C-alpha cells in the first residue's frame, strides 16, 4: 500500500511538472490612470511597429485585426480609417524557447518483511530522465495613443506558445486577444 502511495505521488508530481512546463497565456497591461477612457468613441489603426507583421502570414494578420475589431466593437468603439479619438499600433515578436521536463521513475527491490520503523518495503532506487522541447513563444503588444495629444494611454502585452496548426491558430488568436482586452479599461457593453 505504501509503494502505491509513493508511485501515485510521483505520478502527481510528474504531471504538475509537465503541465507547468507548458506555456499558458500571460497578459500584462499598463495605463495612464489620469485618462478617462469613456471619452473615446472611435479608433484608427496606425499599423505594425518596425514591420513586425512580416513575421505573420496574411491569414494571421487578418485574424489579429478581426479579433481586435471585434473586441473594440464589443466595447462600443467604432473603427475609422483616419482621425480616430484613439490610435492603436501593434508589435509582434517570436522567440525560440526551450522547456525542460523531468520525470522520475522509482524502483523497489521488493518486500523485505516487517521492519520496525521503516514499514515492510525493501530498498529501492530512483532514476530521473530529462527531456528538452523547443517551441516558439509569440509576444503581441498593443499600444494605444490619444490621437490629439499623441501620448500613450494604454499598453497591453500577451505572450503565448505559437502553434503551427492554422486551425488551432484560428481559435487561439481571438482567445488570446480576448484575454489581452479583458485588461482594457473599457469593459464590454452588454
């Protein structure tokens, strides 16, 4: 029974390590706290900073723009080609990352009979194996500026693992942008 608990505990620890090594969505934001965001009714798109959109396919650029358009529309903001109350720009970076996963196998030499302070199990040993996995991490930055003063009023940053499967990106991109926009000072209109 004790061996079963040890094996179950080791399996649990291994799963925790495996799950924590998987990259989840990370979102951070910052803002000018003196700005009343309710005053903004329209926004314009300034473009991609430093041609960072060259890292994306045309399909992914459209997915990103559509996701932001839906999020701003849900907040009562209307897109205009030029002259919006707010101006937004986007910046994307893709980095090569490596994650390390450790897995430990525990082996027992068998049952050694009753022992007074140790229980009934004999001696054992453990073997730990490590594996490294390469993956891509994408960072998308949304900068929001007041159109009249040209001052930055908000910034949101979302980081996530990049998947190469287009069908998954079709779902992941809007979900990640939704997570980013959940930090925006203007909440969705019901």
